[in-house]
DNA sequence: TATGAGATCAACT
DNA sequence: GTTGATCTCATAC
């Protein structure tokens, strides 16, 4: 399984996002298989970068292949992968993993032994992996991150994104068909 | 099963 | 002062 390099992310966010489904994400050796992501583009009213650069979203305006971490609803951290060329300000939100590595650590951090509740949602996922604002701006192709390409094709399904009010109809949510670890099922 | 409130903070108006 | 790329728990059906 080849590791993903920065060049992998240096393409349209709509190419990168579906290819991340089935890839493996580890943070300090803890993580699993990506089963759900969402694409955000700077022309998209729902994206943080839509209204231009601010101190919070500055990483989105930098080069591809870096982590953008922000606080959501004052409580949770959400992890994004920056895509496309510097300045295009597009990113993929990582929404759910199928936990495979470091189960015991994730169970302790999340306070549950139910594998379906460990990483099924952007806030849960960051809590399970231990990702916080401290990781904002880190490169994705070196420690403590490790990203491995999927080793076979998998069935990817698209649908509308979750938890947003603007441009909610755009089908820019991608998931692994039939996975038990999605934050919400996809409608046919 | 489904709906609603609360937690808690930084960007933005 | 309002809003938001969320989650959990409580209460109701």
C-alpha cells in the first residue's frame, strides 16, 4: 500500500475526495479506513473559505497536502485535508473511519467500546485519534500522520452533505457503499 | 425511533 | 449578538 504524497492532493477536490474512500488514515499509529468524506470548494457558500482568507482558515489557502483543523460548535475539532493548488482554498472534511488500529486507545478516549461509535462523525473521529488544533497546518505525508492509498477499488456513493444550511443540495458527500461505520446512511 | 436542549468558542455582522 | 462542516443526553412517542 503506497503512502499518499502531497501530489495526490494537488488535484481537483472532486477527484481527490472519492479516491480517499477506502484509504487508511493513521495518527500516531491510531486510526482506520476512511469511509466518509465531504468536499468543500472556495466557490461553495458552505465552505469556510468562501468569503476569503481569515486567521482561522489560512491553511486552506496554502498548498495541498496539509491538515486544516478547526473548532466546531465550540466543542469539537474537525479534520480536513487541503487540496488543489495554493490559493484555491478547497479541502476535504474527513467525516468517518472504520477503526482498525489502536482500538484500545480509541475506546479509552471515547469512553465506549462500541466500534460504531468510535469514529462515525467528524467530532468523534478527532476525539478518538487525539487530533486537535495543535495539528492545524501539519503535513499529511509525514509523522505523526500516515496516509495509505486504498489497495483495491471500492464502491463509492455520493449524496448531499450533512449539517450545513447553505448549498445543502450539492452531492459532495462521498461514502463507502454499505459501510456500517458511516455517520449517517446514504439515501438511494 | 425521534425530537430538543445544552455544551462552549471564534469568526463574522 | 448571532451562527455554525457536532455530539450527547433526556424526554416523549
